[in-house]
C-alpha cells in the first residue's frame, strides 16, 4: 500500500512540476492562486513521508544501501534545480529545468536498479 502511494505521488509530483513550469512560461499570474501554491507542498510532503515509511519498513537503515544515499543527494539536487527553474526565466530556467528532469530520471533509474553512485 505504501509503495503504491509512493509511486502515485512520484508521478503526481513530476507532472505537477512540469505543468507549473509550462504555466510559469505561458501565464505566470495563474501561479498566484493559493491552491496552486499549496498543492505542490502537499504532494511532495506525502511523497517524502511515504519514501521515509518505505525506508523504515524495508529496514534499509540497518545496512549499507548506497542507493538510498544517492537518491537523497539527487532529491536535494532536484529540489534546488526545480526552485531555480521556477524563479528564473530565459535560458537559465530551461537549463535548470533540464537538470531537474535529469535528476528525476537518475532517481527513477536508481529506484529500479538499486545501484547508487556513492
């Protein structure tokens, strides 16, 4: 059940990020809507809590799992690039967006293969 919730919110979070980038490019005033400001935080909180629950449930903190550390580092990078992409404009927005998408892809790959880079 927790894994299903986690997977659903992974894709919800990613889709939300992409849609917000598109909206910020086409009609940024829409993003001032209170619901649109709160929703990403709710989605990402549920995603993070379900991820933590999976780590605890899987007893992954008791052993060496470098892939979890790799995912965490990439998650922080994804957040930083995502914030930069939302706040800047022009080429820097799209470079940050590309970096965020790359981080997401690497996180996804590590989740499937369980091979980290640390």
